[in-house]
C-alpha cells in the first residue's frame, strides 16, 4: 500500500491479518472439524477454570472482616483481573472463542472472503466446541469440592442476577442485551489492538486483553460463552431453570454479535475499505493492489 493510502486507511494491516486468520479458521472448520472443535473446547475449559477462580476470589475477600465490613469490593477487583487471564490463555494457546470470531467472520463477510452461510457455520462450530469444553470442565468442578461453600454461593447469586433479566419485563431484556453489546465491544477492542500491527510486545497485548475483560466483568456485562459455562456448572451442581438460562444465552449471543460483529467488525471493515477511494484516485494505488480491497 502506498504511503498516502496507509495514512488514509491505517487499519489495512489489521484487515489483512484478520482475513488471513479467517482463511485458516475456515479451512480448519471445514477440513479438520474434529480438531477445530478441540481448539474451541479448550477455550471453553479455560473460561470455566478462570470464571471459577473469579468467584473463588470474590468469596475469599468477602470472608475477610475489616472494621465492621468486608473486603468484597477488593474481591470483585481481584476476580475481574483474574478472569482477564482467560482471554490471554485463549489467544496464546491458539484456542477458538466464539465472541472474538464474531468480529473476524463479519470482516470476512464484508470483504466477501466468506459467504454468510459459511460464516454462520464457522460460528456454530465454534460455539459448539466452547459448549463441549464448558461441560468438560463443569463435570470435575461439580463432582469435586473445588467450588463448594462460598464460591458456589457466589455463583448461585450470579445466576440469580442473570436469570432475573428474563423475568423483569422489557426493561430487563433491554438491560441484558446492552450489557452483552458492551461486553463484546470491549473484547474485540482488545483483539483489534492484538491484530493491528501497532502493538508488538506480547506483554502489552496481554495487558490489553486483561483490561478489556476486567472492564466487562467488573461492570457486569454479559458474555454468552461465559454465561453458558456458568449455567452448566450451576445446573449440574444445583439445578437451574433451563428455559431462563437458554433465553439469557440467546439474547447475549445477539448482543455479543452486535457489539463485536457490527460495532467493531463491520465498522472497521468499512472505515478501512479503500476500494471506493481507489476508483476515484487510481493513481494512489501501488502496482499491486492490496488484498483487502472489497469488491463492492
């Protein structure tokens, strides 16, 4: 890309990186589906372990008395930071997480690198793998004493809050939806920083991912995969209202797609699409056109 285009469309490297990642994911989910599901399952396992750690930390600080009160607020901070490690582990183990793939698929559809039906198939397989991994980690957590006591109480309280969105009328549904939008907006802002080529150091990438997750956990945003795994753990351990749980996840999925797939994916795909500019200013192009140009 010429210097002029690079200044006008600074996210072209980000788009190229995402499209290359999408090509690999599409091949994996089509040609080696079993291994793709295993990669997605690992993401579910990591989320389950780090989410349990989050609630264990909240419970541990809540049990500490100090000057007539507890250190619960500090536990909320510590738990939110600990859960941020899940996204870091997922990224560096090359596991597959639904919510970040929403951004990648949306960009691929915009640039016609993948058809909507193919994108939907990829996201379905990713969520299926995340679900398998979630149940895989829920079983040892439920049939051991790891989360017994205060951690389980914290999980039960969280489930009650999440399911209450469904019984609070339109206002509760809207609350759930917008929390899901903001959740995946933050997740994919972090992935934008990871993929854009401007951030080189792994430590900085890790801090960006941890901070993004910290924000969504601390503010109580809604993550469809994390909710699915939490519901699986609590459901196996204590039982759960399946209808409300499915409703929560369904709305969170839509909100997550809006936040990550549209507000980040489609937004950055459009603002970095140089094809319209090049039609008006063909002299700005190099001899070799960038691979990310849309055919629109």
